């Protein structure tokens, strides 16, 4: 009797992520056959290896979307997911640069830019990856647009022959929350805003502003 290697195959099956965990299954099959004086038999041997890939999702993936990973502008390329409450960098220069107010610290800033304007009950279990931390935190950018981003339903921009005005400050936390509530449009903290538009945000139905010129 002798054995002869006939063929082998590898099947890789990747299941859908469950609670940010990817369950990977590798199945390896070996087909052997051996001969005796009477007949030829084939033996199928299958090995199944199941392993778990580490947690690859932070809490903000399900809130704002996007892929978890490293900060593309960082040389370290770190991908470690950390508790949200460990984010403790100062935001003074960042808020001054974009001319906004409201968030009191980095955690508050990140939450505000995810349309979460008050601490959630599960804040102690929330996590964040370097990518989301950069996009929602201190590496957030306004982009190339210099226009006021306040919707025309409130600001009346674009409803006349005048060009759309440029911003002169950043939308604060309170303004962002009010715009979302009144129009359904979410503008992240720091987005461009014309100071004059703030008057329209706090204007109540039936109330008119009176300006006195001297």
C-alpha cells in the first residue's frame, strides 16, 4: 500500500462583522488516495481553523460613518482604538483659528461634530480611533469654501441678486444645534458663518428686530 498526494484546496470565508468583530474561517482540504492490491481509495482530510481578528471599529463608525484606521496626516500610522474620555488635548488655538465657541474640551468638540450636543449615557464605554479623532477633532478642516454655510431657509442667502456672502467666523456649538433643529441640516462646529446670520437663528415667530442708526 502506498499514499499519493492528489490535490489540495483552501477556502477562505469571511463573515459579516458582528459588534465590530470579524470572524474569519479558513478551511483547508487535502485529497489523498492510496492503492492496495484490491482497489484505490481516496481519503479527504479537512482542517478548519477559526480565528478572530482584533476589534477594528470605534464607536464613531456607527455614528458618523467612515472607515476606522490611522490619521492620514500622521507619520506614526497608529491604529490603536482608545476610550473617548482619554482625549484631553487643548482646543484653544483650534477654536480661535476657526472662530467658534461652545465646546469646552476635546471630547465635547468631537461629540459636537458628531451631532451629539450633550454627554451620552454610554460615554464611559465609547471609543475612538485615530482617524475619527482627527476628522472630528483638532485636525478637522473647513475646506476650501469661504461661504457662509447657514441654510437659506434661515439666512435668506441666494434669494436675491446678491452673491452668497463669505463667512467671517465659525459656527458655534449652540448655533449648530439650533440650525439642525430648525432645518434638519447639520453643520459641524467650525463651519463658516456670517455673524449677521446669528440674528436670524434666535429670531422667534412674530418677533422683529429693530435697528437704530445714529
